[in-house]
C-alpha cells in the first residue's frame, strides 16, 4: 500500500483478522472487515463531495462507529480529520470550522448544527447511504503527513489546532501498547468522548491496531458502564477522575462484577489519592498518566508494577519519548523542585495549524514546552503539581479563564472580571467568577451566568459569582489570581 497512514489501518487489520469484532455499539457488532468496507464507502462519499488530499473534514457527533468510519475515510483520501466537541456552542464551532478551513462537515442529528452560520458542505449521518464493496483507495500518504487537527483552547481564549501526523498517532499507540500491554483479546470500554485526544488515541486506536474490540458508549452513564463491563467482559478502560468518582458512587458499584478488568487508566486531571484507594480496594490496578493534545497525548505513564508503590504519581516517560523538568532558565531542576515539563519524542505534534509564532513559542529543538508543572522524586517519577497557565480542568474538560472572561466582559454591567478554578467534589474543579460592576450598574449572579449560556459551552460557565469592589492586582496591573483562589 502507498498509504502508510491511519486510514490504511482498517484494510491492514481486515487482511489479518477480518472476522474479529472491532467495534460494539448499542448491542450491535462490526467486524474489522465491515469497518474497512464502510470506511471505504465513506471515502467515496467524501470524494464525491470534492474532498481530496490535504482537505479538512470536520466531524460533529457522539461516540459511534460513524466517528471512526469518518476518521479512517478521511485518512484514506489523505485528507485531515477535525473532530469537534459536541459540547461547544455554535459560535465556538463556527470559529473552528472557519479556522481549519473545513471543506465538509459530517454530523450527527444535533440541534446545534441548525445554529451554525459558516458551516461548509454538510453531510448528515442519519440516512447517509454508504456504498458497499466499493473500489478501494490507495492515495499516497506519508508518516509525516497531518492526520488530524485537535483543537485546544489557549490562554487568550482563541482555540489552537494541534496538528498530529500519522506518525504521531502511531507512535503514541506503540507507547500505549507497551505501557498497558494491550493484547488482541482486549475488550476496551470507551465511555469518554472520542473528540478528545485521550479517549481516541489512548483507547480506541491502540485497541484497533492490536486487533481488540472497542465497546463505544454514546454518552457516559455510570450505571450502564458497570453493566457493560459485566456484559462484555471489559478488560481495559480509560476515564477522567470525575467519571471514576461517578462510577464509585453508583448504587451498582458494590455489587458490580469487575473481575474481567485487568486495569483502569485515568488522566485529564490530577487524581485524588482517595479515589485511587477506592479502586485498589476493589482489587483493581489503577493506572494514571500525564499528557496533552500536543503530544498525541501520552507523555508519562505509571505502569502496573508501580501502581501501588507510586500511587499518585503520573509515572515516568513513555518508552519512545523523553521528559525533562526545568527551571525558567531551562536548567534541570533538583529532586523535589517544581519545574515546567518538557516533552520530546515522535508523538509530539508538528505544530499549531496556521500559527507559526505560537508553534515557535512551545517547540524548540524538538522539545515541547507543556506549560505544566511537576516535581520528580529520587527515582524520576513525576508528580503533577500545578499549571503554568491558569487552566481549569472540570470533569476532564479544559476551561481557559480568559475565554470565559472575554464572554463576561460583553455584559454591560461588568467592568472587570477574573475567573479561577475552585475545588469541587464531583468535577474536580469548577469555575468561579469574580466581578466588579460598572459604576451605577447592578446585576445578580444568575443574570450573569444566564448571559453566558449559549455564548460559550455550558461546562465553561462558572458555577458561582462573587462581586468585589476591585480585583487584586500586582504593581504591573496583572490580576493576582492566586489571591482570588
């Protein structure tokens, strides 16, 4: 095959294990041969709408086999896949569609689609007829061609598209296969959204590559997750801390048969020690790691052998990668000294889409500046301590305060505002807005929160508002968010 990319994976898997089940969704099964056939059919549909090598194809929808079919079909054409977060508001989606220059939007029947103003050619998945046994594609695709653009918000509030190549995704999969020791008999439960890099690249694609099966859930549900673990004999799953907390709080938790689970993997936010202990008491191997979209995403991982001894750590560098923790001047920190994490390896992104200056700020000599802070113990295990940026991670979703603040400033009663994260038992963190009202203006907290609904995604809307006479600032005028926290 001339296609060396992710788009060729279904055909390569189908010739090895055509009749093995690749995907399960809502009680229905798809074999590797069926996935390969449907991906080829989808590629013909996209080609008929003018998609060719290098074009961007956006996808908006929940976890479903159609998500994978669109991803693989895009790769078959040498085009670039752009997964969209279904929780974003229409203006946010419009921006990403414009910025990526998407030629086609493939979408599930979601109400937000009707509110999009600048969407390109739209292909509705409901009722889409895919040709079967279609002529195969073999477009030349190189390892270093861009496979997907994963959008991640920046501190300015403008989303940036991390360009992940086919090689980035393959090497990340190789790292995961080594870290978790996935087998061809793996049964992976996918209940985190695949439009996020972790769910897609840390569960589905490595499982597919190895020849295991992925059980897809359209949306997270704790009770149903426990039922599916029993029904399908799930061996591996990934989630954010909030999901694992909901599972443990389910009334079905105590009686659930979890004996098939070899390991559970957690990431996306710092993991409370009490949560780790909850799973260890059930005899489960609780693994965690650290990563970010720009690294496709795996940077460090805590493996099974150390899961108890080093509980709370994010582990050590992935096999095909290296990590440094440095001071602001670039020198290596001492043991126990906080510093910024730098990552290097074949999984590190090619750069930000259309943003050479932003790329240069974070990539230097192959090293990625993550903006995250960690300390290393005397054995080199990383413990994530803080974030250089003021990122809020709520239920595994990234919330950048500047974006929320920008939306708040559109309210005529708001003179000044600042948003910080505060601890929350359910979501890990939630936003709190500190607001200084304009002279003579009045507003109630509920009014401001309702004002944000529809302007930004609901998960980004703060959960509380505190009114102040003034915001604490440094001598140079910067808001002292640490004091607000």
